[in-house]
C-alpha cells in the first residue's frame, strides 16, 4: 500500500514537473514577445522612453521570477508553480496592454 502511494506521488510530481517545464517555456516566449512589443511601441512613439524602461523592468523582474521557479521546480514544485503563474500573469498583462496600444495607432 505504501509503495502504491509513493509510486502515485512520484507520478504526480513528474506530471507537475512536466507542466512546470511547459509553463516555463511559455513564460520565455511571452517574455520575448513582450520585449519586442516594448521596442515596437517605443520605436512607433506610442510609449515614452520612461514607460519603455518601466515596462522592461517589469519584464526583467518577471524573467527573474521564472528563473527562480526553474531553480525550485525539483525542490518545491508547488512554490515553483506559483512563481510561474505570477510571472506569466504579469508578462501576459504587459503584452496584452502593449498590443492594445499598438492597435490603437492609425
């Protein structure tokens, strides 16, 4: 019985690690897209250089959170998953905001 519980726990952890890896990869893609959007918005004079610096700081902080989650994924999958959700949420909001700003332009 204990062996079955341990085996199930290991399978669950392996599944969580796979999901975290997938979410980390998603975060890296969103980070790249957000960075490109900041550059595009700045180049198109949609945002100021001060705004671009602030948005890039958000992107960098989110990337650091993703790095921290990557470091924790095998040690503390629950905390790693929370960090991934936080970072990806910030990056998605930033990306969506910048895309909307770009779409408003003629």
